[in-house]
């Protein structure tokens, strides 16, 4: 029995729409799983549907 757990820390930028964020999140989860992750942790605001302040222009 293996008592370890592999955690993927995802660094993903939101896209500005909930639908696109969900698609991106599913892709990232699948990739993390393929790389051996048991759990994928997302950034706090990844699924809000709001654009990232880093991508907004002033």
C-alpha cells in the first residue's frame, strides 16, 4: 500500500469567461492526472469569469 499523495499546483490565468475557464480547468486536470497527480489545486479566482488584472490594459 502506498501512503503518498501527489498534488498538482496549477498556475493558470483566467480567460474572462466561465465556460472557457471550465474548459481550461478540465484540460489542466486531465494533464495533471496523466502526470500522476491525485489532486489538482487551482488558483483562488480561476473560475470567476472575471478577466485577470494582469491581462487588462489601462
